[in-house]
């Protein structure tokens, strides 16, 4: 039988505070080996690094006030959403934005769950850097070469329900590239680019749960290595759905 | 430590032919327990059931010929794509359709990989029924209550690369519903519906691979049970991205 992959939620992590050393906390709760992959919820990266905003400090502008008048959301929350964005694809019924690092997400991934009252968590501004930093710290602490993925729970088109997505990664490529491979009959493949980091992040998200599960990190052992590239975000002119939204 | 989930590709399955008994072939290669989940690539369901078309038998109509003139694809292949669809959301640069069972997918999920020359595989017309049939047969053969998911590799919006999605399922709900749950601070959650079957299907797709890997089924042990509902497909009027595409 094919060797198995094991997937384990990392239990016993505390409520993360600004300044906490995540690689240290994780490595104390999980015996790493070379080739393991650790998925970390972006929420705790943001908590540890202080990527949050206090709503009392926010004065909503015209666009946030307008959207709030339609959706009934807090205009200060929406101002934080707009502050994170480099482009707004949809204003209502939900605000869909592009972030400077390339991710397209509902409400810029700004989150008021699992955080103290009056605070909102924003996504790390450079999640690739955060993933690299955790990977290098894990290597320093444990001597083991692991891959690290920073995840967020996101919606998608055409299907109800959120799933986990990768927003930062280090020690692997985002996409597995099958170009040049052949099928079972020796012919060129039609499907050539698989977003494996999103497939891993989705499953990690299931193990994490959303609510008071308290599992913000997940350990994978036994995923075979792959090769590919990191161009997971479409350029605006490549993305026909984005073009359609912009024309609305 | 949290109990682990193990994920295992089911090796040694033959090239599937029309009439093959998939539950029998799977149960011979995998010792099932109650609560296990088996993901099966839709490709082999379609092969076993004969859901395929021979391109020699297809005469392309006007719309297929038109799309082919833009994309350079085989107009007969596109006619099969259109024959599967109940609605066409995008014609070019890639044909995006809705299938009668609710799924929205590129080229209606029609596939010319991993199948003999001149044949194309279409998705099972009722994948929920296929999942139920496999689940009931596995129960009959092994006495074990397992969940079954039928998967397909699909693209998505805003991000490059395909991932595995569920198109049929039995013995579980599509969506885990967190409504009524609270966060780590006792407050109502913002994210309330998680598409867990897509998170499982995505990870199964990674283990399957695309090309000549020969792993069309994946076994999961240890995923905790969840509760929720099956409404994974938006109604057209709920889906703002679909509305935008229709206006193009
Ligand atoms: N131990 C611990 N778990 C947390 C903390 N914050 C969030 N979680 C858990 O991490 C998981 C993911 O949280 P979520 O808010 O959905 O993160 P996101 O998907 O990155 O937005 C859930 O199981 C939460 O209960 C924390 O500070 N400490
Ligand atoms: N053993 C076996 N493997 C197959 C067969 N057809 C496809 N596969 C494998 O199943 C996996 C998924 O195949 P793919 O064509 O991508 O299926 P899809 O995602 O359902 O469209 C790959 O590892 C293929 O090599 C078959 O008839 N027998
Ligand atoms: Mn989030
Ligand atoms: Mn989450
Ligand atoms: Mn397919
Ligand atoms: Mn596939």
C-alpha cells in the first residue's frame, strides 16, 4: 500500500499575544522531521505580530460609510477593510478586495472572531515573509527542514461555504506543475497546474475548525515533494471573472 | 496530542473498464473501518459506468463551431461540453458551464486525459447517486459504514491552479454548519459554513495526482464527524459573480 500521510492538529497552544514566539511554541508541542509541513492560521501570526486595529482609532471615510449604509456593517470595520486593499472588486452585498500581496478576498480577510472586543485582526501584510521567518526559526530551533504555510479561511465563487487557502508559504512551491507529464495512455495532460498549497491548506483548515477549537496549527507528515512555481495569483488582465466584476 | 488523521492512496487498481465493480475493487485493496471516508476520482466512476462519448459520433452545432473557431479546440469536443450543460456562463476564452446537478465547471468537466483515443469522459449525470451506490455496496461487502465522496479536479476564480472538488457525496453533509457556535471569547462566529467535503476532496486530489500516478481513490481515517447541510450550490440569484458573468 502507498505510504500514508498523517495529519495532526497541534494542541495546547495558548491564546496568542503580541510578542509570542510561535516557532518556539509550536516546536515544543510537535516533534518535527525533515520534510514535514506545518500550516499556521494567519490569525495567530497576526496576533503574535500585532497586525490588528482598534476600532476606536478608525474614522470611516465616504466609501466605507456608503457600503455600511447598504450592508449594515460597522463603517469603521469597513474602513479597515478598505485600508488593507489595493483594489475593490465588489462593494456590496459583500466587499471583495485585492490585497497588495496578490490575494483576492472577502472583507480583505479582516476578522473580528477569536480576538478581544473592539480589536480587529488584519492579514499579515507580507505573508510570504512570515512563512519564511517561521520556517527559518523552526530550522534553527529543531535542526529540521520543514515547509510552512500560512492559511486563511476564505469564500469562493459558485459554491457555498468557506475553505482554507494559502496566503504565504516557504520551503515549497505554490503550484505543482505537470507540464511535460503524460497520462496513463502516454499523452500530454490537459490539467497541468495543481494548486497543492491550497489543497493542503484546505485540509488543515478542516482540522483547525473555526470556533473555539483552539487548534491554530496543523502538522503534516509524508506528503511527497513536488516541483512547480509560485505564480498563484492571476494578473488582472488574465482573470476574466475579475474583468466581469469590474464591468458591473 | 490530538489524534491524527491518516490519508492513504489506494494502490494497485487496474485500468478501469465499463462494468467494473469499483466497491469490490476498492474493498479488496483497503481494510475499511466504520467512519472512514473514501474519495473516488469521478473519472473512474465514469469509466466503470460508461459515461463517455466517442467523438466520431458527434456532429458539432453552431455554438460549438463558433467557440472552436476562437479557442482552437475540437468542435466535437465542445459539442459534448455543451450537451452536458444546462447553462453556459462563459464561452471563451474557456467554456464555463452549469451542469444539471448544480456544479459549475470549466468545459463541463469533460476530460480527454486518462482515457483511450477518440473517447471523452463526461461527469456522472447524478454523482450523488453514484456516491450513495458505492457507500451502500461498501457496507454490503465489508459491513462497515463509510462516507464516500466523488471528486473532480477543477479550476477556480482569482487563483491559478486546479484543486479537487466534491461533486457527489454520501454518508456526510457537504457543509459543516457552525451557526450557533461561539469563538474563543464566547461571541457569535462570523464564518459559519465550511465546505468540508471540498477540503477533503482537495487533499485527496493531491494524493491522487493528475497524470500516470494511477491512484484514483484515497482513504481517510480519523476525520471527526460534523453536522450541517448539503446546499453547496448557490441558487443563480444568490451568486453575484455569476450575475456579473451573465452581463458580459
Ligand atoms: N490556541 C489558540 N487557538 C486559536 C487562537 N486564535 C484562533 N485559534 C484557533 O485557530 C483556529 C482557526 O482560527 P480562525 O479564527 O478561524 O483563523 P483564520 O482561519 O486564520 O482566520 C480555530 O481552531 C481557533 O479556535 C489562539 O490565540 N490560540
Ligand atoms: N488505477 C487507475 N488509475 C486511474 C484510472 N484513471 C485515472 N486514474 C488515476 O486517477 C487519478 C486521477 O485521474 P484524473 O484523470 O485526474 O481524474 P479526475 O480528477 O476525476 O478528472 C490519477 O492518479 C490517474 O492516474 C484508471 O482507470 N485506473
Ligand atoms: Mn481569517
Ligand atoms: Mn478559520
Ligand atoms: Mn476531471
Ligand atoms: Mn484529476
